[in-house]
């Protein structure tokens, strides 16, 4: 005869009688399948999951129940708002004996996407985009927010103006006594002197958080990343040859931006999201030992 195993979470009372807002686990490894259009890839996610514990005398929740229910997000079917809502509802139902009413889950993973080079045909490379999904079922209301981080390059407009001034002054000093100059002479001077001063550029990052519709068929992550990269216009590149590097330099020159410019571009460029969008941009300064940052929101 098999002995009944004790469950002290049910048979013992907590010595300190207090309800708890959230109880659960963090850092669970889970494979998740992301499928959006032509994109289909299984990725490694780290998952946090919790339910509330409103009954002050209940000693603890059933962690193993939450862990097993996470398989509903990892059984080879694409991750969607719908199945995330189903799993949260099942977690609440699994803790009826704890009177739990709310549940939440957070998934963090890197979305790996192959991107083509700017101009070189048949050249591409892999880029990794950090993604966080935060879903909650609170008082019967389901919400899902997606946050993505996209790297880009930013060239300082002030530095560019100062550099142009130095080049202008050097050109005038070199040709002060010239009465005529051919285009070829100007081009030759520029070849040797146009980099007398160069504006500073730096790797930068945009973090955008949007609320997803519960009825959406997929998470829309690729479309969101595409919208961000189009808005900033200078996304960092994976595979490049010299022609691609030159094209990237041209993009930077045509898209000079302060951190404020980048934040406003993103706010105005996120037409892909119908709901509220939060933007945080960071320019990892090459001039200063500190970073330039900006936040913005689109209601």
C-alpha cells in the first residue's frame, strides 16, 4: 500500500497571517515557438510565473501545478495571446483551494532574425532582438504587453555642424587666393581633407513597449521590430561588405539625430500599434562617459 505523502501547504497554517500579492517562481527554462508569417523558430525563454495568495492562513501555493501548466506554452504550438490567456486561466483555476483570483507570467527571450545586407545581393546575417512578454489575468481581465529592444546608430547633429564648420574654414584657408577652382580640384581637396573633422556616432538602443490585443492571431513582434527600424532609419547591421558600410555611412549622414529626435521618430512611427506605446531610447555616448536618454509615450 502506497503511503499518502504529506502536503504541509494544506495541513499547516502560516504563523504570520497576511495575504500575499504574488507567489510563484522565476527563471524557468522553457522552449517557445514563435510563428509570424514566414517566420517560424523555436527559442529558449526564461519564464517567471505567479498567482496571488489572498488567504492569510494558507501556508503556501502549489508551485508544481504552475510549473506543469507552463507546458501549455511549450507543446510545439505557436505562442499567441490566446494560449497565454488560457494558461493563466488554468493557473487561477488550479489554485481554487488557495482562493487565487489573479495570475501573471513573464517570458524573456531573444528573437533571432536573419537580415539582408543593405546593398550587397545574397548577403545576410543574424540579428538578435531581446523580447519580453508580460501577461496577466487580474480580476478576470487579461492584458498582454510586449517589449522589444532594437539597436541602431545615432550621429550627433551638433557634432556634425561643428565638423562641417572646420572643413569649411580649412577649405577657405587653403584657397584664399584662388580666383577659380574646377570641380576636379574641389573633389581632390575633399578626398584628402573632408575627414579633417568627423561627427561622433554611437551605438544606440530603442526599447518599445506596446499592449497587444487579446484577439490577435500572433504576437506581431517582427512587424513591430520592422516599424522601429524604419522609424530610426539606421539599424545596426549584421553582415557587411565595403559597399554596405558605405551605404550605412550615408544613412547616418542623412539621419542625424539627438536622443530627443529618435524618441519622437519612434512615437510618430509606431502606427503598427493601436494601443498605448511606451518608448525609451538610449544613446551610448562616444563623447561622454554617460549616456543620453529619453522617454516618450503615445496614447
